């Protein structure tokens, strides 16, 4: 494969309609300074035949059973030759045919470069913006959007590949470790890069417990002090809540004798 500045990686499993949407948005880009990699999990819905039909425009593709989302993403990483990687999984798509051309010169220097994301849920479009400054506090409640984030390929050698023991939050783990443990550089660009359809695994309300469990496992293993801080913070909040229920305390607050928390 020829070396390109950007590698776009799409993983897919039995999502032919979404795959077509994704592939078309990539191949229609006016900027061609990227390589395109498609990793399919051995689909049986016609996806493999479609990928073959587009193989003249795809730099590398593979269709075989895998061990989950992150196993597939890691397969893509191992084949990528670009300086920066963008994970645009089946169903997700770039917002316009010119978006890469418009921002190509900005994809440089920083380890992580992230954009805004349009989220579609029940045909409603929500513009998701991300902060200029990233912190542990931010990652405790949110993450970066992999369909709108360029990651330096060298980070996967420095930090490690996606953790395949996790089913849902391995990309969150990678981002929080990159920023909060390895102090990687980053840049926010206030443009919308791509569109995400709110129908994936991590979007399923039934997976909320698994997401919480996986995040807690990571925090306990990698950031134990944060768990302790959270326990103390929760105890303080409970104390304040109990105090607020006291009529006497509320009266003192109203009289201005005691400051509000």
C-alpha cells in the first residue's frame, strides 16, 4: 500500500445499508490523500460482495470472523500505514464530500485532533460539541468521538492497541490514558466532521450497566486514586444533602448567616 497521511478504517458486520453509506461518503471525498481499509467480520448479508465490488477503490479489505469490535479495529490498525487514523465504522459517514479537503492542513503535529459530531437519534439531529480543554473530570462523564477524531498511529505503539477484553469502552480507555496518563497533545477543531447514528452497541440503554462496570474496572486498575476521591466526594455530597434537609440549616441560609454550598 502507498503511504498516505490519513488511514480511514471501517469495520462492519452484517450492516450492508450502513456500510454502503459509509463507503460512499469516503470514496466521494474530493481529497484523496488517504488510504481506505475495510475490516468485515464475515458478514452473511451481502456486505462481502459489496466490498468486493468496491475493491478497486479500497486499499485493503478483509472479511473473516473476529472476536468483537475492538479485535476488528486492531486488525485495521495493524494494516494502516497512515500517520493519522480515523475510525469511521459502518453506518457513520463524513458530513460532506469536501470535509477532508477543507481540514486536511489542520491534521498535523498534535497526537489527537477532534472535531464536532452530528448525532442522529430517531431522525433528530443533535450537534455534539467537545471542550477545548480535556481533563480527567471530563472523561469521568464523557469521551471523544472516534468517528470525528484523528489519532496519530504512533500512539498505538506507545500506549498499546485497543483492549480486546472490553466489549464497549476500549476506545474510552484509550483516550483517557492518552490524555491523562501519557499527557498526549491534542487539538479541538470547531467544525463538524462526521455523522453518527445512535444505534450502536454503546448506544443501547441495555448496555448501561456493562459500560459502568467496564469503566469502574479500568479506573480501579489504572486510576485507583480517582475511585477514592469519588468516594470522598460522594460522602461530602450526601452530608450536604442531609444538612439541606434540616429546617434549621435552611433557615440560616435564608437569613444569610450560613453560605449556600
